[in-house]
């Protein structure tokens, strides 16, 4: 899993560098386009993912104390944060498409939609992983002496959160 996480971080890193170089070449376009984004939605999504990461930390702590049901409940709470993130992102993307904005609009929106969708898909995968871990925890598949799967799922979720913590200010705030 660590190899996969590092590979994913490398891919996002390359995209972030490409964004930075494109931004340097057309600062005015990027600044003007950035003003069309819903920063409140982005901030709420940041709170949701950070909260989800907190809930995942609580899940790991609970399984370390042999509390598999509590672990499951914390994982479900993290998945609820991820699901709410996805809904807000769909509303945000929908508003852009309704306004006639798509990946061909300009370079900024190509990155905004491309990076946003790529991250969106990672949130879905994170929720699938957490769901599988939660199901196994619910069935008693983890214990205080065997919780590597919970930690592995948590590591992936934290990677998704970390990427958003970089993506949010890069796309929504920095100019």
C-alpha cells in the first residue's frame, strides 16, 4: 500500500508542478478564473476531509483497544464526510457546467476540473477501502493484535486528505 500511496503522491505532484508552470505563464487568466470558484464550498470540503481523517484516527485507536464496533462507527462517520464531500463537489462541478465552463474554457479550468475530478475519484476509492475495512471490523476481522488492515485503509484516506490540503489552497486561494 505504501508503494501505491507514494506513486499516487508522485502523480499528484507532477500535476501540481504542471499547474504551477502553467500559472506562471498566465497569472492574470488564472487569477481571474479563480475568482469564479466557490471558496466557501472548498473550505467546507476541507473541513469535511479533515474531520474524516480525525474519525479515521479514532477508528484506529478504537481497534487498538479491541473495540471493533466503535472502530466501525468511526469509519462510517469518515465515509459520511467523504460522501458529503462528493455531493458538494458534484454541486460545484454542476454549477460550472451550467455556466458553460468546461475543460476547454481555459487552462485554469482544465486544471480545476481535471485535478478536481482526479481527486474526486480518489475520494471514492478511499470510501470503498474504508467500507471494506468497516465491514471486516464489524464482522470481528480485526483485533488489538491484528489491525494492520485498519491502519492501511487509514493511510490511504490520509493520503487523499493530504492531497486536498495542497489542492485547495493551490486552486482556490493562492494567487
